[in-house]
C-alpha cells in the first residue's frame, strides 16, 4: 500500500511530518510512504532517523513549490501546479500512489483533489467527513464539515450515502443511522433544502432517522449527521472552542491549589483516558469523501503521532474499499435523483386578463380601447 504524504504541509512541517512517516513505516505492516516535497530539505531529516535513500518503504518525490496555509485555493490550481499538494494528487491520479495525505491548506487540498482526481460517478460534490466522539465512546460522522458552503437536496442525499458507507466499512457500524442536522426533529423543520433532502433520504435505502438537532450531535443519536459545509464547519469550530475552554478550566482547577494538585494525581489515569477519547489525532484525519481516490486531510497542528494515525487511516480506507461501497449504494438507488417531469401550472393572469374576465370578454378577443 503506497501513500503519498505532503511533507511540506502543516504548521510544523516538514519535521513532524517526516517523524510521523518514519514511525508509520516502522509500525504499520504493508505500508509504504512517498514523501512529497523539497528533497534537499527532507533528505537530511530522514538521515537523522537512519533512513537510507534506498529504503524499501520510504521514498522521496520532489516538488518545487509549497502552498502556504493562508493562500487561496485558486493559487494551488492556477499558479502553483508544482506544489507538494498538486504533485501528491497527481501521484494518485497516475496510480503511483493509492492515497494522498496532507496536513496543509485544507481549501487547496480540496480544490486540487476535486480537479485532478475528479469525483466518483454519481457524486456531484466531495465532502469533508469529520468523526466526532460521542457519549458512548463511539464516533459520529459530521458531513460536510466545510467543503461546500451551499448545497442542493441531492448533495445532502449523496453526503448521506458517503457518510453511511464510511461509518459502516471504516468505523465499523453495522447499520449506520443517518440524520439531517436541522433546527428541530420534526419533518417540517428546516429550510426548503433540508425538507427536500428529507424526502429523498426517506425514499432511499439508507437507514434514515430524520432530522437531528445540534444538542443530539454528541449523544450517539445518529451515526452520521448530514449538513452543508457552512453549518458543519461552524458546528465543528464551536465544538473545538468549547473543548478548549473546558480543558483550560480543568487546568486552572488542578493547578490552582494543593488540593487541586492532589486531585489531579488521583484522577490522572482517568483524565488521560478522557483526553484520548476527544483527541482529533486518534481518528487519523478527515477523509475527503466522494473523490475518485483516497484523500485524507489532517489538522494543521498535527504532530508526528497524528501523521502516523492519518497514514494508517488512509491505508485502512483503501483496504476496506470504502469508495467501492459508495458506488454500490449509489447504483442501488439509481434513479432517485432523476428530475421528475411535471406539468407546469399556467402563469397567473395578468391585469388585462383579469379585466377581461370581469367584463366577460372571451380569451381570443383582441385588446382594444373599445373593450373597456
């Protein structure tokens, strides 16, 4: 299994990225990593780990350019076609790699992957799937988490299919419950897009459970929560903010007095277990579902451990053939999105038509001043 890894992507690249790649090939059987980036910068980092240039599971592929974390996605597409992101996606396109992983500019990764690799047949738009921890110790997939600001009902249905197949064949949920993130559980709640998507999902083969309110997102009410990228990204960022605030409160409480320090020592093991449950590094990044190939986006602040988990996740995604099951489910529901041809209602009568109706003129009469 060959995974192309953006060595130049992330807040602390390329150091932690190379560290994570080395850890991965040493601990994950059957994994081969292609580090994409500036060879002159990467080679000494590998040498520091004792990695020879002819290592069987770790190789280099040079890329001249780097996409900055604050650069517009259009830059990656139009001006930096020799960037590590672009080169990594092309390796997958050319079948030189089975998957691509990057902790770099999320918008650039999404834009380049969509153009270079295209989407699966039957998928109009790719979506970012973020696995969130829930109160049962499992995961709830939030999709889309930022790729599409505005969507159509058919897009939300496709997100439901992709999320369900990811939850079933990657996370291991036997019959994933799919819900629509909305402002109320009632079928009538939400905007027109949500209501039309509700109808589509109800008629599909998905295990659709209806609308899901935000307060149920972390309560294992649904295994997949579907929404547009605008809503999903806000939900994700608010969640990260709240988690950071609570972590800060705990640190203040335990460090603020001698009693707090004693309490920390007593609870240290439990607190470490809780931290692992909510740590984004544990889930191995977010897949860009719907792309014709495996693409994983890691957090920009990823450390070596997070990179290792992301590489393991990409390998598992390919091993489990998640894209194959997405194709199969779409085929089973073929025709669901076909436009239904309906007779258009007649246009509302104009002012002259209403006047003619009042005075009893026929529909074929010519409009003349004498008619009034």
